[in-house]
């Protein structure tokens, strides 16, 4: 298992599309920083009350096109480098060869772990943006004023946001990593039903679009990950919807492992 994981992570990091995804994500992160955050750099010198870090970094503000585009595109950026690898292994005969030496479950588990961890590609640009914003804007403790900070008092972890904002940001990044990782693994399940690796890569993004469409039709559901995964919470997060979607993604993981153990699907 350890050797398989090492091999799959090497395949992941050796893929040039990793740097394409990171480059696009960091570009959006830098654009948001220079267009939204940096104009506030002279507030203290101008004797103007400074804007808090927690209100202007890409995850903390809910009004710029850069943040909206980033959170919408994140599932696609995560999927580009690695998510078609299972389908490619099936078509090229690599899967048959590897299963001669390794147990099927270990192979499919290693694929799942790497695909889950690929969500790091969407977290790193957010960390970059938060770090850069912290160099410009002070980390003022948020105040429950909707004109200054977007998180409502009844929002997800709102009490934590107004008392320990750094912990709030960390928890939200972990939530984003976990949810985006689960979404990314849908490509593995899709590989059993599609003929093309590119199609499998698109599945997480297509799900994002579907859920965003549901959000537009039924705004009160806040069903779109591009909305509830933003720490600024443009729509108040429904814990029920969040748990329902996570449960659905975990169920898809179970189906993936069940199908993976059926040799006739890829023999």
C-alpha cells in the first residue's frame, strides 16, 4: 500500500497540469490581491480606520468577480491533473498489470486518497492570498456589523468568526479541502461509466454547475458549493444541506469501491 501511494503521488506531482492548475489559481489569487486588497495599504498612514484582513482576503469578501470565479472553477482546477488517471489505466492496460502484483482494494484506495488530497491545489492559492492580505491589512477582530463583515450572527461558526477569526479561517479551509476532495473523487466513479478520461475530469465541475443552478432556482436552499464553501458566506450555510451533500459524496465513494472490486468491469 505504501509503495502504491508513493507511486500515485509521484504520478500526480509529475503531471505538468498540476502547475497549470496552480498557476491559474494563483493568478486569480494575485488579481484579487492587487485589485481588492492592495488599494487599502495606505489606510493607516492616511489616518483612516483600516480594513480588516478578514473582510478583504479572497475568502472573506463576497463581492468581487475574482473570488466568485475562483470558487466556481476550483473543482475543475483540482480535477485537471490526475482525475482521468483511472480511466487511462483501464484503457492502456496498466490496471491489469498492476493488479497482478497488488490487491485491488489497495489500488483503488490509493487512487481515492490521492484524488482526495488533490484538493490541495485549490487550498494553496487561498493560503497565498490570505498571507499576502495579512501583509497589507491588520488582523482586526471582526465586529458584528454587516456593513463591515459579511458573516451573519446566525451563520455557520459565526460565534467563532467574531471571537477567534484565525481559527474560523483554518476550519473553513479544512472544510473546503474535505468537500472539494470528496467532489474530486467523483471522477473515479465516473471512470466506470465513460469512455473518455476528459469526461471523467469534468464530472465534479458539472456537479458544481448543477448545484449552482439549483441554488439559483431555489435560493433559500444555499445548495451551491461555490457559495457555502466561501468563508464570507454570501448565502447563510444550511447545516442540513451541507451534511446531505457530504453524505451523498461519501455514498458515491462506497459505490466506487464496490464497482472497483468487480473485475469484469475492467478485465
